[in-house]
C-alpha cells in the first residue's frame, strides 16, 4: 500500500488543512518593482536582529520578500537559516497579516542570535507592523498590483 502524501501524514488528527499553511509563489515578492514599492514608503520595525518593512498592497493578502545581505550575514548557511525562519514565521502567521507586503532584512547581530530569538523577533515585528498599518493605513493611497 503506498504511503499517504506527506502533508496528510503530518496533520492526521489536527483538524488543520495542511494546504492552507503552504508558501506558494504568489505569497512572495519576486520582482524588483515589488521590492521597490515597499522600499519607497514603508512602515518600519527594527530591533537588534532584524529590520522589517511593510506597506499595504492591492492584492488582498500578505506577501513576503527577503533581503538578507551578505554584508550583514557573511556565511551562506546562516543567511539561509534566517530566510527559512522568516518564511516559516510568515507562513504560520500570514492569516493575521492582512494585505501587507513585508521585506525582512537582517542586521549584523542576527549572525550570532539564537533561533528562538529570531522567531520571537519576527513575531513581534509582524504584530507591530499590522497594528501600525491598521491605524494609519500604511500609505495605502497608492498601491501596486
């Protein structure tokens, strides 16, 4: 008997739809124009480890862009870990993130930070930016499709 697809095995009795927690291409910022849109007039949240920018989009759902530079985090393995942590945090929280485009950038202190510190930092940034953008509409007068 063939094994069940991985997604079905991972959530046997949780009642959660595994597909609803995926990270498809349409939830990512991919084009330079999409990043430029966020960089032009962002709401910013920053701590010792990360800087996260956000701006309301016209898509109706949250999207994530990653700008983890070699200048701030030299080792590729560490940059990749930071990207995985950011994607995972976004994937789990995206239902609460509204219609914002986010760009996550690492700061030099992220090089040596523990995974749990980075995860907590990301959760804090999501909450702060959603609150700010809810109250100010985060420059929503002009948006990109």
